C-alpha cells in the first residue's frame, strides 16, 4: 500500500427481531385501508432482519473501521431492545412500513454514530422484500436533522 494512502472500508452487522404491526390509517374507511394495505391492514407480525453498514477509514492502530462488538452493542441498545417483541405501532408514530421504520432506526443511530459513518441501512420485512436507505438518503436525512436541531436552539 502506498505510504500516504488512507484505506477506507465498509463493515456490516446483521440483526434480527420479531415484532407485530398493522398498516392502517384511522382517517380511512376499512375499505380504503384494505384496498391500499391488503393483508397488512390486519394485525400481523414479521421476523425482521436489519443490516447496518458503516463506512469509514481503517484505524491504523486497530486495523478496524469500528469494532464489531461496539456496533452490535450500540444497535442492540438503541434499536433491538426497543423493537424486539413489541407492537411497532406503539413505538413508531408513523405508519410502520419498512420505509418509515428505517427513518426511525436512522434517527436513533445518528447521534451515537457520526453521520458520515452510517453508509446503509437495510430492513428485510420478509425473506424476499426489503427497504433500504443508501448513503444519499442517509446524508440528506442527517443534514435535515442537524438543521432542525439548530433551528430549535
Ligand atoms: Ni407487515
């Protein structure tokens, strides 16, 4: 490796949690809810799989972007402990789609994690369907969050 090269890498950790949810708008009729949300308008559960990817410089002393154990501890504390075996509608104030859950998850992780370290969040609702926030969405959200915080101060 060239002496002045600062290597960057991406690391990912996978988590699983079980939770119930219901996609339903109270301001819509049953027929409207059924038409838009189908089966998901009924109370049901998922075995969710969350993949958290970080991107950053490899620390020359440790050889790591971040210790996997630290990533796992943080995500378990901030996310898994609050969502596992819960009814997601009681935890997250928006419709509990995978897309909206991802923004709730990003909101919990930004702060403990510097925004430029969070590279990708993937939430698998079933084995075949996931939503994800890539770098562009995460940076845009981090900026909006930072601006809102400044406006409050
Ligand atoms: Ni569902």
